[in-house]
C-alpha cells in the first residue's frame, strides 16, 4: 500500500523563484530570496544586464506561487532541492526540478474536503479573519477552501486561515478539476497583461517569460499544460501550421530559428493573423500581426489545448 503523508510542503511567499543551484543566486538577488519576498524591489534594482544574466547565466529555472505544492528531495544548508509538481516537464516525470530557499517553504496539513479557490484577477488581497491586510497573491494562486459566502471565502494558507474576496476566485473540487474553458477565455485573460515586462522563468503578474505566459493563461482556465515551450509543442492537438484558416483563437504558435528544430518561443493566437506573446528580456507583452515579421518563417508548430465550449473531455 502506498503511504501518503498527511502534510505537504508549499510555497510560503507570494512568488518564489526556483534556481538552477544554490550558487546561481547573486548578491543582488537577495530581495527575491527572502520571506516575505520583496519582488518589486528586486526587479526595480536590476539592470538589463542583470535580467539577461538570469537566462544567459542559466541561473533561473521557473517560479512557484503562494501555496503551490512541491516535493523536497534534499536540504543543503539554507536551500531545498525541490520538484514543482504542478509544472509538467520532460526534465523530471514528477514535475519541474530546481532549488529554492528553505525560508520560502512551509509544511502544511493536506486539506481538500471543500475544494480549492483559484485567483482569477491579476493580484488579489488576502485578509486576516479580522480583516487586516495579510498578503497580496498573484493570478492563479490556488488555496484549499474551508468555508465561503457571497462576500468572502475562507482559505487555508501558509499563514493560517485567511479571507479572500469571493468575487476574485473560482471554486473547483480539485487542483486539476477547475472548469476547462475555450480559447476565447484564454486570450481574454492574456490581454489583461499587455505591457507587462518579460522576466526569464517568470510565472506571475510581476513578469512572465514566453512559455510561463502560455502555461499560466491556460492554467487560469482549467488546463495544466507543460511548463516549457518545447514540451508544449510536443503535446496538445496538432494543427496544420500551413493553413491559417484551421487555426483557432487560443491555439499556441511555436517558433524555431530557421534551419533548427529547437523550439525557442511560443505565442497565443488571437485570430486575424495576430498573436499575443511575451517576447524577450527588455521587452513587454504585446500583440503583433505575424505577417511581415520573422515569425512567419520561424513557425514550426501549432498546437491546440483548449476545448470548444460544451465539448466532452
């Protein structure tokens, strides 16, 4: 009989960065390593070269959100080697691997009797039970529900029981059992983040990378797709990339350098020959028309994850 612990380890800060190794973090990254995390201060202090080095220096792998479950494989001083179990990846069959400060993790009781609340707005305020501000949590934060009414939902958090506006969450019976919606909903959510700066490894409304953006827009509407663009391009339903008339709103468009089969970028098709995407360090989420850009020749795959409304799963 397989034993399952009554507790689980979760992220205890609004957004935690998952590093390639404990040595990957630099002195200037200190605000992003603390609890509470000072994400905005961290971003504001970094120059373009510092941001670029997160990628070029192979420093950052991904990010996890408040309450997100992880497996701990080992502890090395102040660091934990973890698996992000909600982020499918070919790097590990259990989820996305990496390292995170132990201070940004907490062991919690497993609670699921009343389902889960998922944040549906870019950022939502958590309140203590006596309505004092507790923490701002990002889009797609998922927390166990204890009770709810029309005004507030009581959730279990790493900080104890807390309240969140019932208008800012969606209630689902399980972590992977929220309503699966059409591509129109995916695009509608994506448009909320226009002009948001690109952030390598980003998985939050403080900054997304290209595949973190597509992953989160689909997570927001009931789909746990792979974390990275090359994995996303190998899954889903294949769509004829040579016939744009077959493309549907919400399809994912994948790109590789001409002559290469290595996927390097992903965007979300919004119809009318256009896509929304998070381009690269120093740029912002934008809508572009494909015609007349390098992306026409670099298109290497089109995949569909979203189901049509009413379609059986």
